[in-house]
């Protein structure tokens, strides 16, 4: 049977000298493995897939198991993402955040929508670390984690301007009125701006986010905070995170 679906290539593996097996995350959230014959040849029709992250229309034959790729037509080349090494690295981090949570027979269309929305935000020159934090927040439940930044763990105050700490004992924020030696024992200071952004990104629907216009500093602070949440609650570490940290250490 012939299929035609929008998708993004998320993995590839060599099959022979000239061919590869690629895995496509399709618009309905499925993972589709496809044999791409002649992938490595100089005049391959699939040459557009060799470099960078792209959304494309994939035409393929498939009955069961591995299908056969027939045609690829690029829909969104993400030129700005692929043309800037720093932005591309954040794009790779976003890809890893989403694909690491995929299970073999899982169909989750929200993963695809989140991927395309996040890459689109990077393409539109939104703050890269902020966009990555947005993706990480949306993916957190799929790694078994949670984040409560809506009310103080002690007094239940919901005035975000009062929040000063995130407590790993209470698994929630602590406000300035309740912060004392006992309540902040296993807590870290976090600016209320960062906590506000985390709360907004947690609740806003994916399709409603048109831009992430925050400062570079707030973007990095937000991402660092969310990475701390991942470290505490999930134990999952992403390879792209290490590369971004090395770039930051080098002053890029």
C-alpha cells in the first residue's frame, strides 16, 4: 500500500554501501522505518535528507515492518536552524527530548506537533534556550516527572511575584513569606520571573505559542532550572545538553 505523510527523519542506520534504513516520525505520531535504496549515491533523490533537520512529505510503500521510500519533498527546510551551529545544537536537543520518550508502538501526534512548533520557533529566531525549555517542560510528564510552580507548598499562595525558591522536599515552590531555615533545606533559589515562565509554558497549549521573546539570560536560567528538575525527578541525561554546556563554557 502506498502512503504519503508529512514527517521528520529522526534516525538513520547504514544497511549497505549505498542504502540506509531511516525512521520517520510522521504527522500522526507514528514511527515508520523505511528502506532508502541508493541513499548514499551522489545523485540520490533522497540527498535532501543527508544533512540537517527538515520537515518533508514522504511517499512510501509499506504493508508490514520496514517500508520502502519512494519520494521525498521538503516542506520546511529550517534554513536558519540548519545554518547556525548554535541554533542547530538546540534543535538537536529538542529532537532528543522528544525522540527519547518514544516507544516502539507508540502513536502520539502531540509529539510531532511539539517538534514542528519548537523548530518553527527556532526558525523564527525565538530565544533558543527558552524554546528548548518549553519543549522540555511539555515532555516532562512523559519521563515520569512533574513540576508545580502554581502555588506555595506551605501557604498555598498563588501570587507568583512572591515565589523565591523551588523545594525538592515539598516538590513545589516556596514563597518569600514561608521561606525559612526549615522550608528551604532542600530548596534552590529561583527568580519569580523564571518560575512564571515555567508555569506559563506548562499550561499554554502547544499551538498557541507564537514566539518565545525572552532575554538570553532568562532563557538560560529557565533551561537550567528545568534541567535541574529532570536531574531530580527523571535521571535522564541528554547528549545534546553536554554539547551545549561545552559551548557555553567556551563562551559561545
